[in-house]
């Protein structure tokens, strides 16, 4: 049973505009998000190719989503979620606008994305790899933290690459309006085994930081 504690919400003085168009429960990407997290067969080669093509197209305009305000939930997660220090794997990194923050606060980052268009337009000087988070080209136990910012959760792969004692960092920059959104309890529930964690909101965003519970660590 997951032990997830909610911390007080944080107000952000100028949180900026919410993303246009709510990514509510009926948003197609929300449905994909839940299927990938909870359903066997929720991801396939065909779906992977479609999602890669979608984000290749969006990569040309994705910079319009980037702002300092959208970092508020990540900064709060780093401050109050205490993810620790160690090598980071950032999944679904997009343009890597958050990656320098992760490097500063947690440790060196390998940033992974399915979309070559995103990676080609990403912040320079970031170690980035084209890969499918559903079948990562990374060894088991390699990550001190696995970070997902508006990114799909592939529970088995996240669990596989996370080192013992490591943390999972989950951020939705516009909270429930984020198309790729899961509530914190659902993130912990989707991950194999028992997890504990904290979550909160900062401005428009939502975050959670999770660890395997001691009794579910098998070594
Ligand atoms: C909503 S965007 C978020 C990008 C970035 N994290 C941000 O917040 O701006 C989702 C990203 O996940 C990537 N993505 C989707 N499916 C993926 C998968 N299976 N493996 C790795 N990346 C994936 C997309 O290409 C896209 O860049």
C-alpha cells in the first residue's frame, strides 16, 4: 500500500498563464498516459511511431511552452521533495529546458526522448539519447533519480533503471490540465512494489517525489 503524504500547496507570485486548452480526462494523450501506466499492452511499436511523429511535429513550436514560471513545481520538488543526489535519467526531456536545473540540484543527467525533432532542437551541452522509455537503452540500477516532467510513466522500466535508494520525480507543469497527467497516488500505485512519497502543488503545477518503501526493497 502506497504511503503518499500531501504537503501544503505553495503559491507562486506570478505563475503565468495556464496552458491553453485543458488536458482533461478526455484528452487523447491522457488516455494514452493511463493506458501506458496501468494496462498491459498499453504501448506498442505502432503507438511509439505515432507518438514520435506527433512530437516531431510539435518540436518546431514547443519553445512556445517554455517559460521560467513553468519551473515552479520542479523547483519546489527539488526543495521540499528532497530527491537526493546522484545520476539522473530524465525521460521525455523534450527541449531539455529543465535539464540544467536537474544537473545543478541533483547530479549529471542523461536526457532521453523518443522524438529526434525535440532532441535536435534541445538545449545544447546536455547528454541526450534517442530512446523509448518503454524499452530503455540503459542498464538496470543506473539512476539515482528518474525524472519525468509531463512525460509518460512506464512503471516497469522506471523501476528497473532506478538504483536502490533512488527517487522518482514526477512533475506536471500545469497540474490536472497537463495532457500527460497522473495524480501522485496513481504514480505510486502504478509503480511495482510499495512506494512512499510526498507531493504538492506550486502555482499551476503539481509534483511528487517517491521512494521504494523499505519492505518492498528486495536488494
Ligand atoms: C509533453 S512533452 C514534455 C517535454 C518536456 N519534458 C517538457 O515538459 O517540456 C512529452 C515528451 O515525451 C516524449 N515521449 C513520448 N513518448 C516517449 C517515450 N515512449 N519515450 C521517451 N520519450 C517519449 C515526447 O517526444 C515529448 O518530447
